[in-house]
């Protein structure tokens, strides 16, 4: 097993790829690992397949390296991010686009009725209800994706740790009790967004998004499919697999409220089969379905030693098809990713095929 060292993002002074700011912070996002993911890739051009797009960091990096990117995720939230930033090579947001979010539009107060005051203050819930209704009327597909992406970034940037469970701060803000929500430098900025004019946050986020839009002269593609359906038809040179980690909290649960808001109704938010602690069968199926793609890079991790899939076990699954090796990462999740979870037992690794 090879140890990849020098990655300790908690204290990391290395500068990160600045275009990552165009993306929302996302649980399990791989911004801090991209250098290590791309190093063992044999083909330096061609088609890069990102089978679990998530928050888009690996696809954005592949796009910047000039690959044609074909990305997929089962979730609408990820496909919005992908269509706005990965498939879109040229169109940026303008101030006039932001103004559209404030045009009075008919809606059913879905957010205010269901998520106020625990998740959003009345001020922000009313803004979001109107904004989502207004976005649905935007005719240009790319502009619509950009505005939805902006609203995803807005929502995540209002919530402590990017999570929907920490409700005390929001309840206090709604009751106009400021001391606790504004108690520290780390909590105040997010909480202020819940009480100030949304335009202030939107203008800042618009600049971040526009900075991430560039042309890599490829027709990049975004798909919203179950990974097994996606693999049936996709072709390319490299596939990157970053599935939910077996035994860890499911994306459909963590982002359930965001997914409901995007759908405009309550979904069943059924956890992915890959989040199950016993996901071996699905991982085996994943590799069997990817036989036609020459090189595989797989990321996986364990929150605790006895949870999820151990590196040797995943290596053995991959070695049924290819020569491969394990690379252990000295990775620590940022607070935004971990949501305050203990990091002491985290194991993060990659399987690389030759
Ligand atoms: C670990 S995250 C990917 C993170 C991403 N690499 C990044 O850097 O942001 C895993 C993703 O898998 C998606 N997912 C879960 N089950 C899936 C399935 N059956 N098919 C496709 N995508 C799935 C989730 O919605 C989630 O976005």
C-alpha cells in the first residue's frame, strides 16, 4: 500500500484551484485531493468520466485539464451544478439575471410553510419561495441552470456547516435574539446572510460563479441517471468513481431539504444503495459494468475502522478485473464537510488501476 503524504488540509497552506469557489461546498467533495486523483492517470487527454459528480470538483478540474468531461449523478442538485459550470463553457450571470429573482411571482410558499423558522428565517424563506418560482420562468436553459446553481450556493452558504440540522441559530435569529447567532467569527457570516438583504450575498456568489466559467473547447456532458444505467452507454478513457461511502450518512438524507426545495415538493429521499453499510454487491456490480473503460480511479473511505469497506477488500474486488494498487490518503475533512464529526478514525484511500 502506498502512502500519499503531505495532505493535511486542516493546516494546508497550499493554494487551492481558485475556480473551485464557483461550486457549493459539498459533503465528501474532493477539492483537496484532485492533485492525487489526476497524478496516476495515464492518458493526459481524451474523455474523463465522473460517474458520481456530487459537488463537481473533480469534473471541474478535469475540464480545466482539457479533457472532454462526461459526468453523472442520480441527484438533481448535482446535475444543476454540472449543467451550470461543467457543460456551460461561455454563459455568465449578469446583474440583470439577479434582478429576475425578485420579480413578484405566484407560488405556494412551499419553503416558508415547511422550513421556516427552523431552517430559514421568514425573510429568507420568502425570498427563496419567490426566487424559485421566478427561475422556473427563465427560458434560456443555461441561464436557468446558472440561477438554480446560484440559489443552491445561496442556501448552503446560509447554513452552518452547510447542514440542515443545526436549528438553534436560525430560531434565535427569527426571534431577534442576536447574541448566540453572532457569537463568533466562524458563525456570524453565515447567520448574517439570514437577516440581511439577499442581494448582498447574491452579488458575491455571482462573482464566484462567473470566475469558474471557461471554455475548454469540448462538448462536456451531464447526465442524471442511476450509475448502472449510465455505465451501459457511456464510453471514455478514464472513469472516476467516488460513490457515497458505505456506512456513512446518506446524501439523500443530508441534502433531503435541499432536494425537496429543488423539486418543489416532499420526496421520499430514499438512501442510495451505496450508503448502506453492506454495499459490496453494488460495488462488485459497478466494476463489472465498467469493463469497457480502460482506466479506473476509485475513492473510498471509512469513518471508523469497523464501518464500510476496508482498502484490501476493495482492492481484491478491483483485481478481479485489473492490476491495481491502493494509495492511502492522509486526508482530514474540513469542518464544512464533516459537520463537526470526530475525524480521529477517518480513513481515506484510492484504488488506481494500471
Ligand atoms: C461522494 S459524492 C461525490 C463527490 C464528488 N466527487 C465531489 O468532489 O464533489 C457521491 C455522489 O453520489 C451520488 N449518488 C448516490 N447514489 C448514486 C447512484 N446510484 N447513481 C449515481 N449517483 C449516485 C450522490 O448523489 C452524491 O452526489
